[in-house]
């Protein structure tokens, strides 16, 4: 049997590390395997964190827009009420229009 055939047979029998002579370094092989698994796990955790940060940034931008809209609405209502109050104090008959203005030709 050729050397390649022996390697393939040992791989299927679970004796691959013994065949290539790594049985003396089995602790190092296990340690290296654990380090690689740890690096993969940390990479996955970092990726999940980046995804969560991006999601939170989008949500924060949407909340900022909503906040600006509400602040604008509050300012508009305050300024409208203040103007109407000043007009009433001055004795003016002006008021808010009931219908929007229409364009005349």
C-alpha cells in the first residue's frame, strides 16, 4: 500500500496523528486547537458586537429625527399661541384662517 493510502486509511481509522508522528506533541496540538477555537469565538463575538452597534446607531438616528420633529412641533405651537395672545392683547381681529389660501389667476 502506498504512503498516501496509509495516510487516508489512518485518517478514517482515527490514527492520523499517530501515523504522521505527532503523538509526541499531542498536548501542543490540543493547545493549538484550543487557541484557534478561542480566536474564532472572539471573532464571532466582535462581529456580533459590531452588528449591534450598527443597529443601535440606526435606532438612535431615528430617535433623534423624532425628537427634532417633536421639538419643532412644540416650538410651533408655543409661537402660534404667543402670537395669538399678543394679537388679542393688542385688540386685533386677526385670527388663524379656517381654510388654506387659494391661488388666484
